[in-house]
């Protein structure tokens, strides 16, 4: 749910890392039509149409290498945040919401994976952001279960109609990671499809150390068939209450070193951000694993002087945009050599 300028880190973060919305009506949105993944309308990103995931920052356009031998299945984060929306799940025909999704998460996040891959990103009846804080846990479960049922349906349709034996990258952020984690457990672990997994980039949610039975975190940048995860906060900040209350070990992989080593990774290892203007590669940041989270210094961009939040959740992917692109390219090459 990214926006250009300062809104990338302010307005959007207010919808992810701050107070709860406990007044969501208990009206479920099952009256919304179910998705039809045979139509391109119900895909936010799809190789058979142009969409913002096809965009490439202008400094990279002369060096990009296009290919289509690997697929990315990307599950976007929560973009349903309006206080005026009293339904627990998104309406797939809400064009204003779809536009917000396309020109935020799909543009600023999914595009990081587009160099040597086809990108598939389903629209789904995402759960409203407030469900994370609702006092009615049963209602929230209904909302999240409905969202996952759509993501699962999209992945099954993708496998049956588009995959054709291609290797797969699973990528997701925030609520998307919640659903992608379930996909990985249901379709990859202990399944033949595990042999097709290049890497999973499941970012922005805590991934408990024992969440997966067989899928392991990447120990370095030379592995395939593994996953990476992290949550980003300002250096020195221990995290909000929900982090401080965590009584489990969460997997954190440093996107500058691609290891779980808690050594400091200087900004010299950083290749560039894509934050304020999509067509400009921003200034580097450092990174260091601290307990269950990833620390980085305050990013610099036009208007960053007004940035007061210490929760950089909204930038989990595009803070490390260039390093992710490089990592995807490297792991694809290694996959083909195995």
C-alpha cells in the first residue's frame, strides 16, 4: 500500500503500525462475488496484460534482461484500510481499491521481481486491516479464511493453467505473507512442488522458527528452495507492543547479507531504495538483525525530515528493492545449475 513521496512512510504506516479500528461492522462480505481467475480483471498482475508490475525504474532500463522461464506468485499486502469501509473483506469490483493496490504494492513491491520472471498477483477478497485488532476473533478468522480461500484458488488456477512446469518464486508482504505462508505449507512442504521452489520472499510478518516443518530459512545467498523474512524498524527501536510481547523466535534474514548473522551490515552493501519516486534509485541504508526484527537507519528521501515513525513496515520490500532484484537474479541462476 505504497504511495509516492512522504505518504509512502506516513499515511500508509498509519494503516499498518498504529492504532486499531475496533468498530468494523460484523457484516461479512461473503455477498461479494467470488473471484474468477480465468479473467484478467481478477489479476492485479499477469503476464498476459500490462500492469504496474511490469514497470522498471528508469536507471535500470538499459541493463534489464527480460526472461520468462521462472514465475513469481506475488500476494499483495493489505490495501483495504478505509474507515468508511465497514465490510470485513474487499470487493473485487472496487475499482478505487484496485487502483490503490496496483499503483502501490504492485508497482513498488511486485516490480522488484520482474527482471527474469513472469509475475502473477491475484486480486483477492483481502481482510480489512482492522481485523488484526478486532476484539471479535471469530469474525476476524472468517475474514482471513475468506481471503486465503481466494489466494489458494488463484494459485491452483495458476498451477493448472499457466505454470507448465516452471520454477516458482513465492513473494508476499504483510497480509500477503500470512496467506503465502499457508500456501507454502499446503502446496510445497512434503510435496513434489518443493523441487520447483527457487525461493520464498515472505516479508513483513513474524515467521516463527517452527512455523514450517521442512522449509528452511536461507542461510546465505547461495541457497535455493528456502525462504527469507524480515520486519524493518528504526535502529535502536525495540518495536511496538505486539513485537515486545512475542514469546517465540522469529526468523529474520538480513537483506544486505542474506544471512541470519546479527552482525552489522553497512550501507556500502546496499544497492539502493525505491521510495519516493519510482524512477529514482534512492540513497542506501544499513541493516542489522536485532532479536525478532531488522534494524536500519532512518531513510533519506524528499520530506524525510518529517518522518517520525520508527516502524518501517511499509518499506520492508522497497527499502531493499535493488538488493532483492540482485538476489532474485542470483538465486535463479543457481537454481538452474543445481
